[in-house]
C-alpha cells in the first residue's frame, strides 16, 4: 500500500491518503481528501498542486504518483471571484450633486472655524 501526502496551504502538518497501485488520479485524490476531512462537495472545490514545483494539477485524470506531496487549497464552489479596485472607485462617482455641495459647504465652514 502506498500513499500521497497532502496538506492544506494554511496547515503545518501533512495528512496521507492511502491507495493501492503506483498512482492515484487527481479526481480520486480530491474525493479521498474530501471524505477524510469531512468536506461537503457543493460547498467547495479543491485545487491541488505539487508541493515541490508549485504546479497546479488542472486535469482531473492526471496521475499523482505514490509518495508525492501535494498542497491543497479549498475554494468556493463557484470559484474565486476577483474584485477590482475600480469597482470601488466607481461607487464614489454616484454621489449626488446635493451631497457634494453639502460636503464642500461643510468643509468650508469647518476650515473657517
């Protein structure tokens, strides 16, 4: 019996998934890790990368050979949604003119005190 050593990127210690044969597919490894860690499939996805090369395994059918170490990242099921700073800046442009006028009036009044 052989195994693949895995750890989540936020953890210090490795766990091990035991399997028979020279390798395990990425898909089967994800299933075994989710079962062992009691993770629910609809809530998250696992991204697996080689611990030495940091290369992510994108193909679920790719073999991971025994005694390899991998890093696991748990991401939301829909994937990671990137937010841009420009979106936040766009919200500031929606201030009404009366609010801007009141703000500048308040600032002038405060400076005169």
